C-alpha cells in the first residue's frame, strides 16, 4: 500500500513537471497555500476561540515549571549568600589574628604567650605563615563565590522578569480572547437580526385598498355636486347681480356702504324676522 502511494506521488510530480515545466513548484505551492487558507477560513470562529483558550491553558504547566525552577534557584541563592556571609566573617576574624601575630613579631620579642602557653619566635613565625597562606586561599574562594553569587542573582532576576512577562502576556491573551468573543457575539446578534424578514405585503394591500375606497368616495361626492348643477331646477327668484364692492368688503372684513334702497330692504327683512319671533312666542 505504501509502495503504491509512493509511486502515485512520484507519478503526480512527474506529470506536474511535464505540464508546468520549471514553474511546477510555484503552481503546487500556490495551490497548497490556497487550499490551506480555504480550510482555515471554513473553520468556525467559535472553534478557533476555543482553541485559543485551550492554548492559553496549556501555558499553565510551563509557567508552573518556571515558577518551580525560580523557587529552587531562590533557595540555592540564599544558601550561597549564607555561605559567602560566613566566609566573610571568618576571613575578618582570621585577618585580625594574622595582624596580631604580625604586630607581636614586629615587637622583637623572643618568646610569646597565648592562652597560657609560651611559644618561641620561630613557632610564631611558622604559625603566621600558615595562617596567611590559608587566608589568601580562603579570600580567593570568597572572591569566586561572590562572583558566582552575583551571576546567579542576575540570572534569578532575569528569570523572575521572564516569568512576570509570561504572566502578563497570558493575562493579556485572556483579555484579548474575551474581547474577540464579545465581538463575535455582537456579529452573531447582527446576523440574527438581519434574518428576521417580516411579510408586510398584506399591510401594503390593506393601505392600497383604503386609498382606493377614499378615492371612490371623493369621486362620488364630486359627482353629486355635478348632478345637482345639471338638474336644471326652476329659479323662483330673479338672479341678482352681486355687488363686487360688497363681496370684497365682506371677504376682507371691511364696512359695507349701503344706499337707501338697500337699507330699506335690510330694515324690511329685519322687521319680518322680528314679527315671526313675536308670533312664535305668542303661540307658545
């Protein structure tokens, strides 16, 4: 089966080489890149967010390992600091003893008494030489230990800074994922809202019907007026030409000037109205 797949792959490569020539690799790589992009774009955003959250959670073991390494290094550095401190105190005491012996020898005495015992000048010189050699060795050790201590303290500070950076980056990634999740939810809400397609055709039909009814009634009312004008009713009174001056005055609310005949006619009409009112009151 494997041999068959290998032969198929070789055959496909040879065919691509024959078809595309020297550009075969470019065509194949471009096709592979497009396929990869299409696959990525087809993955739901929710799945990618879950994957991002999982990757953030996967940072926790690495962070805990670094925290453990830092804690262990802190213990070692503290031990080294204590060792260097003890050595510095010991060297300070040894230095004081060496200077004391040196000062005693410089006094020119032949015998010296220490802690109730008497020592010759040669014995003191031999002891001072041995003390001084050990002091120089211990002092060189101190210098090396202090150099190691400084290097380990610097490394510890760098590790702490790196851990703080990882913790800060993880918190920022968590905030970024929450922000992207909120934005995705807003997109989903917007997409859901756009899916609501209300059928308002019936409402439009009803409005159109009411408008048609209103139009028919308007037309009918106008036809009634026209029919009344065309009926040709008998005029009982002679048509009196309207006075244009009185019409203008009446329209604009001006005082109307009447001649004697018009005033008499108005008085006659007023008298008739008054007589009718009196007769009606007597009947009641």
